[in-house]
C-alpha cells in the first residue's frame, strides 16, 4: 500500500513512529536521522524548518495515503461498503505487521502538546477529516444516496474508521478494525430509503 | 447529566479542561487550585500523589459518567439504537454548551506525553473502551442478537462514539455526533439476521 521508501519517506516513517511511541517532545532530530539511516543533511534539506515542518508532513502524508487508498478501493468495482471494508481490512493487516506501532491515528496529532503549532496541526487534521469525508460522500451520491444522507453517512464512516484505529492501537489487536469493516458494509450498502 | 459539583468534581472539571486546552505538561497544580476556586490543600487532600493521580481520576470519571449515561439511556425503554442515539445527542448538546472545550476524548489521554504514566493511562483507556463495549453488547444480546454479532456491533458503536467526539471537537461543530447518532440507530436497530 506504500511506495518503496526513498529518503524523504524513510525520514517520515521513522519520525512518525518515534513521535508516536516516545512522544513528540522527547524525540530529537538526531535520533530521526540515525534511526532512518538517512544521510546527514537530508533532514534539513527536506525539512528546513525542522520538527514542526516534519510533524505537518507526517499528517499530510497520512492523509494523502489514506485518501489515495480510499479512492483506489472506491474505484475497484465493488460497493462503497465493500470499499471501506477492504480499506479497514488493509489497515488491520498493516497494523498487525507493525505490531500496532507503525500507524499513527490523527488523534495523536490533535493532542500533541505544542503551543506554537497546535493550531496548524488542528487545521491540518480538520482538512484530513473533511477530505476523507468528501471521497466517501461523492461515491455515495454516485451510488444514488441523496446529498444529505451521503454527507451524514460519510461523516459516520470517518468516525468509525478513526475510532476503530484508535481502539485497535490502544488494545493492540485488530478486532475493532474488523468490527468497523462489518459495520461500514452494513451502513453504506443499504439503499437510500427516502 | 452531571451532579452538582462538589470540590473534588470542581477540581476534576477544571483539571480536565486545562489539561486538554493548554496541555498536560503546561498545566500546573496552582492554576488548577486557582481556576477551580477550591480551598488550598483540597487538591492534595483528594489527590495526594499529585498530577498523575489527577490524570487517572479524570479518565476514570469520564468513563464512569459515560457508562452511567449509557446504562441509563439503555434502561429508558427504547431500542439500543435509540439509546446510543440519545446519548450522542446528549453529548452534542453538552459539547455545544461548553463551546467544544469541556469534553475530553479518551484519545487525548492516549497521546499525553508522559513517560512515567503512559502505560497506566493506556491501561485505563483500554478498560474504558471494554467497559462501554460490554454495556452495549449485553443490551444487544438481550435484544436477541447473537453473542458474536453483539460484540462486533458494540465494538463498532464504541468506535463510532469516540471517532465522532474527536471529529466534533476538532471541527468544533456537532454534525459528526448527530451523523453518528443516525448511524448507530441504523446499525443497532436492525434485527439479527442469522
């Protein structure tokens, strides 16, 4: 689901994992350079503004990956419910592979205690939620749901995805993601009733 | 939905709000005493171990309030779906009343950057998720759902609630909670099909 990592990706992978596992403030740039085995100077080349820029890049990459995967599953020919269900099964496999440490829920960034950038992070997370909602909502409209119902179901699906990821990482098991997959399939496959 | 605040409650209300709005580390005990207008010494009387004990008490109180509300709505005579929907509408009203600052999602505690107590906080959050799931699951079994389906639907409902709260607080609007209420009603009111 992810590209073969280049240096920038390797830095972001390592940074996300360290921020999440040991805390944003406790993670230094030197450790990110060392653990990602990236050439000295490359972190400052890609992220001249340092840690804050790195945090925003982590959020944006999570967002882009998820949106791309969502769109990809949505175009796979199945129903919207199957698409979200496939996405959640994919996340569950990835989470298990990384022993529930490689994925970072958006909620992590919302709670990061950074006085300076928290507004920017909050804005970024808001855009991410809206972006996912739009991808799902547009598909539901194409499936024949009325606009209002599509928006509502898309919002609930985003809640389901983010809540399930959070529960899975907290309990370190995939059950909540699979339960959410089931629920999404039920929720999105029902024909519009109005 | 909450009792008339006594001193302990006032301390916890203030502490939760300050931790969430300005960060756990940035919040000092003196500010909590001052903002909660509680007598000097009462914080140390109720929470002799200080800030860490206070954090755990905040989580446990969130959990107890939510479990109590959940059970209360579940016993109100309506369906399980109506009960969760009523709960979410209640949360939406409370969130709006507090301008989206009085409520703290569990995810906040999961991301708090506290090296010493994070394991304890994570354990506490895990228990909370399981507790909510049990309240909902037990009711679904009473409603005639098979055990496996009840557990799955209960887990998805918890994801829906926590994800919606997170989205609502991030976007500072109640839409996600109302959308989740609708989805919960659909998800839990369907008769068992197997």
